[in-house]
């Protein structure tokens, strides 16, 4: 068998594995979420378990139980508290939503009427039809994406499955992480072990640097925005600030979405310039802290993931696989990025590139 035929078989095998993996994820997307969450928790906690078992005095099983128990004891009260606050504020929002819409529409029409005095060209515009037709139509794609994420991520809402399955998966993954990765690595052809090992290390560096750092950035921003909007005395401010922080893992989307929601609320609740300026100051300081301190210090600038690539991966994952897709989007994007850099480096060493 010629070398070309071997290469062709290798490429066919790789493409077949990728295709089967994609079909598997799409077909079982509704039940995979608790397992993916458990694996993600194990990935976050693995460095702590490694430190406890470094000298061999503590077994990995005991260390895994201890770290996972401590993690759950810290996380569950926080989730209960945030869930109670979110439920209360969402309930108030639903009750007051018609009033908010009518107030905002009235202020918007009043603003447009004032703008006509300075821009005569707007006099012929039928703003009522724009409001009732075009504004609603423009939101349809966004609503479709959100509905897709919610429908495909229904397993996440099933708290029982997360509480029962995810901790068990996390424990076994923590206990057997190195054994699991060793067995997978043993399947790699010996000729490509070094290249694959270097690629896996690079992917791990990117994923760990991004996920752990971005998690801290989102929590910090969510806390800051919630406290800031609460001090501004904005009704639903805690919820909006928390959502703005949590969505900040999508570059620029979290801050822009939170700012727009906060502006709508401050206009409908107060409509005064001092309050509007206060909200602008809160988000301005938040963006300054994120851009100059949080992201450079916690995430780093050399992780190899461009913000546009991350944004595309997250939105594409959300559309294809819902919440599950958004969770695995960054690891998949990191793998694709490393693979593309490997191909580009090989191409630059090839005769096709070097030929003059």
C-alpha cells in the first residue's frame, strides 16, 4: 500500500470519526447536558485534586470526594440565594411588563416627536407602524435563537437530573481523570504521539486559561453590575446586572445587552437624565474594569482565541445544540484553532509553499 493511500485512509478515518461524533452529539443533545456539566466540573476541580494527591499521602478517591463536597457546599447555597432573588425579580417583571412596554412606547413616541422638530425629514415617517411592525419583526431572529436554546437545553432546567447525575459523573471523572486520558492517548499511533501530545497540551492551555479566567470575569462583572444597579435603586437591577455579567462570556454581547436592558428600565421607571447618567456610569466603569484589569489579569491576552471566533463559536453552538452547544463551543473552537495552526505550519514547510 502506497504512502498516499495510507494518508487518504487516515483522512477518511478522521473525517468519519468527526462526522459520527457530530451525529452522536446532535441525536443525544437532550440527555447529554448533565454528563457534560459533570465533566466540566471535574475539569475545573482537577488541579485542586492533583495538589492534594501530589505527595501520595492522600488517595485520589478521598481527595475527589473532599474537593467535590466542598465545592457543592459552597455552590448550592449561592444557587439557592440567586434562584430566590431571580424568581422574585422575574415575577415582578412579568407583572409589570405591560406597564413597562406602554411607558417605554409613550416616551419613545415623545422623543420621536421632539426629534421631528430638529429633523424635518422625519415628519413623513409613520412611527406607529414602525413600532408595531418593524420593531417586532427585528426581534424575531433573536427570539428564535433563545427559544432554540431553551428547548434544546431543557435538561438543564431538570434540576433533579443535574443534582443526581452531574456530581456522580464529576466524582468518577476526578478519580479516574489521568487513567482515562492515558487510555485514550494509548490509542494514538506512535508516529503521531508527540504531535498529538503537543496539540493536547496547547488545547488544555487555551481551554483552562479561557474557561477558568472567563468564569471569574463573569462572576466579578455580574457582582459589580448587580451592586451598581442596586445602588442606583433600579428595579430589577440585580437581575439585569447578574444576567449582564453571566452573558459576558460572549464578547461584548453581555455588556451591550445588559446596558440596553438597564436603559429601557431606567427610562420607564424614572426617565430623568441624572438616573440615566448613573446607569451609564455603572456600565462605563464595568467596561473599564473588564478591559484593563479583569480580562488581562484573569483570562490573559495570549490564549489564542480571537473574540470574533469565540462569538461565532458560541452563537453557532447555541443554534445547533442549544445550551449544550454553548458549553462545548469554546473547547471545540480551541481544538479547531490548534488544528488549523498545525495545518498552516505544515503547509509553510511543504514544497508547495517553498517552491519558487
